[in-house]
C-alpha cells in the first residue's frame, strides 16, 4: 500500500524546491494534494506534474503568511477532499543578507510573517479540523539556521528558531488531540532559494566546495527533504511529536572545523 494512501494533504511553497518535491512525492504515495504557492504559474506546473504521474492534485495561488488566505485554503482542502490529514507548512523566504545593523523593521516583519506566523496560522486553522476528525500531522519547515548562527541572515535564523519552538509548544498545547506537530531542519539544499549560491560556485568552478562543512561533503537535494516530510506526514511516524529533525548531511552534529586538505 502507498505510504499516504487516502491522506488529504496541503503543501505550501509547492511551486518550487522542497515544496514541489514534497507535493510530487505525497501524490505519488497516494495522497490528494492541495498545492499552494504565491506563484500561480509555478504551482500550476506542480499540479501538471502530479497529474502527469497519475496523482491527484489541485493548485491554489495564495499567501502562506496571510491569515485570510490560510483560512481559505485550509477550508478549501477540507471541503474538496472531505477532510484534512496533513499540512506541510513549508513556504518560506530568505530575507537576503543585509548586514544586521542595516536591517529595517519591515524586513523582520515580512520574514517573520511568512516563515513563522504562517506556520502558526496553519496550525491554528488546521489543528481544530484534524482534532475533530481524530488526529492529523502538521509538518513545518524550519532550518539549521534556526539551530546556530551563520547559515543565513538574522531575521531568517530567528524565524526558523521560532518554528522549532513553535512545534514544541504547539505539540504540547494540542496534547490529547492526536494532532502531531514536527519540524524539519534542512541543511543546504539546492532549490530556488539557494540557486544564486550554486550558480555562482559553478561559474567560479568551486562547485566541489559546496557543502564541504558537513560530513557528507555535499549539498542536499529537495527530494531528500521530501522523504523526511513524507515520513513525518505518514502514520510511520505515529510516535514522533514535537520534534525538529535535522536533515543536513550531519552539518549540525559538528563544531566548526577546518576540513583536512587532501
Ligand atoms: N534551500 C535550502 O537550503 C533550505 C534550507 C533550510 C530551510 N529551507 C526552507 O525550505 C522551505 C522551502 O524553500 P526552498 O528551499 O524549497 O525554496 P524555493 O524558493 O525553491 O521554494 C519556496 C517556495 O515558497 C513560495 N513562497 C514564498 N513565500 C510564500 C508565501 N508567502 N506564500 C506562498 N508561497 C510562498 C515561493 O514562491 C517558492 O515557490 C523554506 O521554508 C526555506 O526557508 C531551505
């Protein structure tokens, strides 16, 4: 049996990278997928790929940081699919690399709105539906940037640290409801968000140095995060709750070090 057979799911940020790979994998594993992204064309392409592979998907252009949009797409999924079992609150923005002391408040507000308040609102609107129907799984995308410094800018890192705390506090706040809430902390993954880094390294011929700080000595692919999202979404993770799982090639397991030269 497929690993998400009969599950009714939402994936945000499904127009690119980790979200698209997860939407495709969820559908391939038997889920009905509401794919959400603020980029209408990109999410339509994700749905085309789901359908071409024989899966069930619908697309919706919406802002995953807006309470109105979140309330709308949660109820749209529940009405269309007849319930809701899984939400992967994955949409996020990097916020760029403006130096700390030059960052305007508006930058912090926008990054926190999308990366942290969005997942909170996804929980707030989806969890009651899930609880009423006997349980569900909510997965949020955090980051290794939420564990330690230097993986991204300050607003991004703070937003992802917030997501890690959110899944811990929400899993406890929802104790007894059978709604599980977990996060994934990806390391460096090749997606739209990190494209400039990969393109720059390829242009300079330093591609082999990408990911050199983790023990696997390489960057990750979106499908490797989708595989973790699939596990957390499925009943295979039925006793995993309130956790933030790093999927980072081992990056967060180490102290800073200088790789030996061969
Ligand atoms: N790529 C990495 O190395 C990496 C590492 C750690 C965490 N992450 C996180 O993974 C998640 C997915 O990012 P990705 O790497 O796949 O990047 P990506 O840019 O390829 O995909 C992100 C998608 O989210 C969409 N999006 C952004 N803001 C949105 C909003 N307000 N409403 C709806 N959709 C919105 C974008 O249009 C895009 O399609 C993000 O939360 C990101 O912070 C990425």
